[in-house]
C-alpha cells in the first residue's frame, strides 16, 4: 500500500470511529455537568429562598438543620463527588470500543 492509500484508509475507516467516540465522550461530559448543576441548585435554591424570606435565620446551625442536618449535607456532597469522579473517567461505551487505545492516544 502506498502512503496515500494508508491515509485514505485512515480517513475512511478510523477517523469516523474516532469522531463517534469523541461525540459519546462529549455527550457524557455535558450530562454530568447538567446533573451536577441540577444537584447544586436543588440544595441551594431552597436555602436562598428561606434566607431571603426570613424563614431561616442567618445562623449556620439553623441552615444545616434546614437542609436535613449532616445527613442532607453529606448526601449532597456525595452526589457532587460522584459527578466530579465520573467526569474524570471515560464512558464504558468508549472503553469497550476496538479503537479505544487510538482514541485515548489522540486525546493526549
């Protein structure tokens, strides 16, 4: 095979798969970002409404008890942590693909 044929084969066979894997990865990242933002908003909006409506005093212990105490805060931080952890791992669909090693090398 000539160099031109190798380049054409790469562009015809490998490049579309790499692009597909990039799209899967980017979609996962957007989903994680949305879920993380949603979880943060679920935790912060009720507190803000309560503070501004004077239902919750500006006392930290009262705020902690209003969000479910230590259990509520720990579950919020845990879900936030999973979102951050997931953002650093590759999607399973990408990892199981035959050309994962090329995709990973291309991203480095």
